[in-house]
C-alpha cells in the first residue's frame, strides 16, 4: 500500500532475531534492528542479547537497573526497521509488560520515548512540523526533488514512476521556516502564492453584492435560506474535489503530464504542507473553477435567477470558510471544536492521506466511510 513504507513483522519473526548476528528488539509496535549496536553497548553485549527478540519497555524504564542516556534513544530512532503486524495487537499488549502500557494499535506508532510518530517521516509531535528539512541531505537520500531549485520542472523532467512519485510526494518536507520553495522559478512564481487574508478580502465583496442582487427577487429570509443551502452544497463539493480531483492517486496517469498536473494541483501541498502561502487557493485558479460553478448553479436552478445567485453566493461563502479553516488548521490554534479538527486534518497529512478528505468538517467522511478513526487498523 502506498500509505506505508516500512515492513511489518509478526512477534514470532521478531523473536527469531535473537542472536549477535541479527538482533531485533521492540518498543510498543516499533521494531528496531540493533545488531550493529550490540558490541558497542556500554553495559556489554550480554545485556542487549538478554532482550534480543523481545520488548525493551521495562528495561528502559528501570533507571535503577540501567539508566539510559539521550544517545541510547537516538540509537533506537536510527534503527527503526518496521512495525509489529496489526494482527498481533492483543498479544503485543499483554506480552510487552504487565500493565499493558506498551499497547499501541492502528495509527499509534511510538518513538523511543513513547511519542506517537508518523512512520513515513519520523514526526512525533506538532513541534516537529517546524523542523526544517535539510535540502541537500534529502535530495541525496531520496533522489526526488531539490528544494532549492524550481520544483515543477524537476517533476516534469524527473522521469519518475507513478509509484515512486506518490511515495515521495506524500512524505512531508519542511522548507526553511515554513516559507515557499520555488515552484516555477520565473515570473509565474507570485501567482502560486496567496496570503490567507486575501481570500476574504477578494471574495466577500462579490458575495455581498450577489446577495444584494438576490434580495430584489427574494425576501430576506429567502436569501438567507438559499445562502445556507449554498454553504451546505459546498461542503459536499469540498469533499468530492478533495477526494476525487486532488487525490486522484489511484487513477493518476503514469506519465509526466499526469504527475506534473497532480503536483501543481495538490501534490505540492502534501509535499510541503506547512507552506504559509500555498494553503489557500490562488485567485487565478479559483476564478477558473468558479466560472463553471456559476453556470452550473444557474442551469440547475434555472427556474429562478435570484435563487441560483443566492445559492452560488452561499457556495462561495463555504469556500471562504474552507480556505480560512485550512490555513488556521495548519498554523493557528483555535478554541471550540478546532483542536480536534486540526488533529484530524494533520492525521490526513502525516498518517493516512487515503482518508480524511473533509477539511471544514468530517461529516462527509463519516457518510462515505473515509473517516480517520483513532485506533483503527491501517491498510
């Protein structure tokens, strides 16, 4: 599956790596190959081999027996080779330690200190989202894109297979303080960047004007009602576009034209999800999408121009709410229901990009069975 890159092991398979020649240990669901570290262990190789093929949660917590330094945890982080298979969850929770503290299923991947960690990126907490990617090291390691050069032409001329492209584009990077990596590298560059505050500034005046026009043919209550209908319709449009246009991964043509278009529409956002200026839709792109929706609204609701206009204005309002919500979920901490919505959307980026397509709400994910549920089995 494209959503996972490291292999899974059964407990029996891990247990078979119990010698000096091949020494695996587990912590929660994480599997580590510490073979190269056996002879380097400060307490001697025998102490490591005592836990070969077993879970090490107890010994790591037992400071009176053997205190472990930061370096020990770093060794583990560097030695991650896979995860315990989901089918072994119950056995893992009972065998790891007496109180089941090491139980971890579904999306709960733990680092050496017990923090939930994303298996594709090693990100374990929100603070990790602000850690800059070493562009030189990243390019040398993955042979994908050089963050310091225009990205779009690299995708076009890269000769990447669809499988490799999707694997890499869904491994989030972080560019120099969350700023924007070059995508065009020419005069088109400014058109790809939009500050969040431009969305209400540009689109609310046309919405107000459209509602004003609608009031000539509808009572105020009617304008308000059809405006709300438009917002409701937008929530479905948001879901459908995100799932079937922006995440056209399975049906994406395996050629450079298809990959480049995917990258331009949405791939760059998953590649650089904390880019402050590519979190909302550029006005030029939205105009291209808004025109056919204007025509569609007036075709579907042709019986009344004023109704169609009020509904269209509601749709644009829904879009504004969506774009602002998207920005705030990445860069702000808001009250009320937003913390859970933020957690849900970041799970879409850093855990399961094949589900969780709702941004302003998870309603349609629930309806269509694409909701990200904490503790559910990964694919």
